[in-house]
C-alpha cells in the first residue's frame, strides 16, 4: 500500500539512462510516463488492464518507481519534496 504522504508530493526526480536527472511536476511526470509507455512493444501484464496510457501512467505513478522499457534500459522516478512542510 502506498503511503499517503506520497500524494502530498508535487514533484518527481526522473532518471533515464544516459541523461541528466530532471525534476518534473506531477503533471509533467505523468506525461513523461505516458511518453515512455507508448515506446513499449508490449506493456507489462499489470498494465494491460488499463484502457489508456494515461490511466496506466497514473497507476505507475501511484504504485511503482521504475519501468523496464527494453532489456537493460530502465527509467525511474521518485517523489521529492521541494518545500519543507
């Protein structure tokens, strides 16, 4: 189960092999995940139940922190808090 504090975070650091780390807003991270989901030849089984890339990306944002795009190429994202509570 996801800890509720994760939903209080508005930013994510996203990591792509060979690229600089980026800090994105939650909306930008969702769009970033949708982009990568469109690059998959076949989605992972747990994402096949979603009717849209947006729904699948939201599920990933809520429940995971990495996705294998192809063998040896993984993207990662982690919630970060830019402003202290």
